[in-house]
C-alpha cells in the first residue's frame, strides 16, 4: 500500500519513546498489526489499545530478514494518525544500520577477521570490556584477526554493545549424506513440501551463500516445522544432529524422517536416556546433552556435538534451548544451525543469545495467514472466569503468598465447567485434551471423567500407546500434565481445556494452543478454553496470555462460569445443534 496522508482515522499513534499504540477497534487494526509485527515487539494487549515497542533486537531481526529502515518507516507513516516524531525515522535508520556494520569474514591464510569500514568504530569496539580480550593481532586500520574458537563469544559481545555482526565466515560442509524427500511417504500417502516451507528453507540456506546457514524460522505449531527441518536436511545433504525437547519428540522426529525421506533406518540414531546410538542423522534431547552428575561437574554428553562431522544442527523449539547449550553452541559456529520455534520469546530473556549464536530470524508467517489458507485450523479462544466457594476463598485469603497460585489453580469449581464442556464436546468427531499443571487436580479430573492420564511418570511406551489410540479415535479424551506442552502430534484434537498452568509463560500458551491447530477435516475449527479463578493470582498472569494470542492475531471471549454450570442442558442445547457459544 502506498503511504497515505496522515489521517486521524488511522489506528496507530507513534511516540518519540519508540512505543506504538494500536487501536483494536479501528477498521484498519488488522492491516496495521500485520504491517508493524515484523519489526515491532508487542508489550501490552488490554482490550482497546495495544502497545508495541521498537527495540534494537526487533529491528535487527527484521533487518536480517531483508527489511529496510525505509520500509519500516513507510509502514508507520501509512497507518499513523499523526506525523511521525522527528526522531523515529532517524532512530530507525541508525539502529537498522548498526546491523552488519561490523563483519566477520574468513581470512585467506586461515582464521577470521573482524572488520568495519568505520575505523573510529573499530577503535571504540577494541576498547570494550568483554570484546577486547577476544581480538587477535591488528591487521590494518579496519580489521583485527580473530581465532575461530572465539567466533561465538565475539558475536555475543557485539550484540551486547549494540553492533551485531554480520557473520560471513562461512560454514563447514560436513560429511556428505545421500538423502532425498519422498513424493509418496512410506505410509503410502502423497507428500510435498508446501510453498511457505520451501520459502523458509530457501531463506535459511540462501543458495549456499555465506549469508545463509544460520538462523531461526518462526512458524506456528501445526504448520510443519519438522518438514522444514527435513527439507533443509535434503537440501544440504549432510550429516545432521537434531536436538529436541523430549524422548517423545525424538520418536516423533524419527517417524517423520523415516516416513518422508529415503534414509534407511540404520542411518537414523537416537541419543537419549534410553539409547546412545550415533548415526549420520542423530536425534537427541536437550535433557541428555545438558545432563551432568553434579551441579558443578562437566557435561559428559557435550562431545556429541563433535562426534561426527555434522554439516547441520537443528534446534527444535529453540525458545526452550537450555542455557548450557548456548555454551557449546558458541564453540561450533562453523556448523550450520537452524532454529525452529513458534515464538522468539524466552522466559529467561536470552533472546539476544539466540540471535547471536543460533542466528537471526530468517523467516516467519503469521498464524492467521496460515489459518486463512487452511494450513492450520481456525481457532476460537475463550477464557472462562469462575469464583471460589466461600470456605476455599477464606483459605486463599489467609494463605502464604507462595501458596495462593496453586490454590487458585486447583479450584474444584473448575471441575463443573469441565463437565459442561465435555457435555458439549461429546460427539463422535470430538477429541478433547484436558491439560494442567498440578497432578492432584489432574488425577481428580481423570478419575471423575474416566479419562486416561499421562504425566511425567508415564513410561514412553505407555504414552505412545495412548497417543496412538487417541489418533485412531479409540479414546476421545486425554488428560495431560506439562508433558503435553511439547512436540506431541495429535492432529485430530479439536478441543483443549486448560485447567491450570504457568500462566506467566507465553511459551506455554504457544505450545498448548499449538496442540489443537493441526488442520481438521471439512475446515472444522478448534476450541481453546482456559479456566481462571477470578480475583486471584491466576488473573494477575492473564496479560501474558493476551500478549501471546494478540501477537498471533487472535482474540478471545471472556465468559462466566454461570453460562456453563447453571442450567447446563439449556445453555448447550443450541450449541450442540450448531449454534454458537453463549455470549
């Protein structure tokens, strides 16, 4: 869209402190949101006005993905009510220009050089604590020699001082591996890589150029990030290490590798607590590589990163990458690195380390775009607020602060809302997941509704049996603990009821919503219900959930328990015959 004249009817107010206010009720809200989302970070999302901020990292990620400062300024001008504050275009130019002003390149004689066309900047950086100790000999007025072993820590240090390096030093090819993608899976189904998945691999690979080979792809759960990993493997044709969140995820990746590539089973190994097989394609868990026998001991499984000549390392759910893995990743910067995630938000606020050590964001597609094309299911999100019975309310009032969240989360009144939701979603096509944080609560619910319960104590073999039965429709309800957050492929699940959780976590909301976003037959939609006890600490964390859903373009209804519990049969009579939820 061409920039328009400033118009009071527009939805954005851009402020000099780099915050952006977006009117939710404005007819241009969705357009403006999609225009600024690539380079602005969402901070608050109450009912009527959402607040974004232009941060250095959000701007550098956009710049790394190819967006220019002029394009960012144009997007703001197009949707702003008022003329932009004079400092904003200048700030955007200067911050975006910082990305790549310093470059890492490979020297002809071996080793690396850090260089910039700005000698004054180089002098300034050479005096920065945290950076100067890793610089080698001065080569000329514009460059220093750098040891290969310091490639990662130098990139971390440069991000910290505000001048992220463009890494053009290239990557090791890795051991060759003959691998291709099938057109028909081993299961006999047609298979092709979707256009946006091909686009993600192309953006990451960059045709083999030094500007490719490291970075993060951001796509919603259910959009086929695993396929992107397989397509990258097939494009590079090199031995690959894949790190993921759990043994269940390892088994799921292995099934996909064997189903959709032409690799023989003996070429795919699993490195977990149960098995230590290292093969040309090796699947490992973060838990095993970060295991150490004592708190201050060494990590005995770190040598896995150098056991074979890996040409590619894939970090699944990179937003959950444990901090110790950053340490070893800093040492393997010569290997291509692909991060896959549904959200760049980390609860430990180490997004800068993902940027510097795994790579910048290279590709993303908004959830709602994929939803509109039928690649993921349309989702309806609802928050159901309920009260406490008087005796429990008094117990909550006098409880220690650390106990209040659990009391609110385990509120027995939630069971009645669960019963009402199960009444509604009791058709033969319904697959319902009830998920929560606290085992006592989950056992109570599983027993009352005669549903199978999967927790961390459930063996991997038993989990796989239950997941398979759920996928086949032999069982239609599952109760899951936090093990249900990550890498579980249950494509037919169409309803999730969240009874408790770490509600301060946007990561968790991404993972849980993702469990029901796999495409459904005949365009059926998915339902996501969150049960929250009002006037408690659960409510205090609600804004984090709002932030995540708003980032993805979703909104959700706020419903009251009385719409579910009182007169349950009447409330749901219309809904069960095709009507909508009570408003």
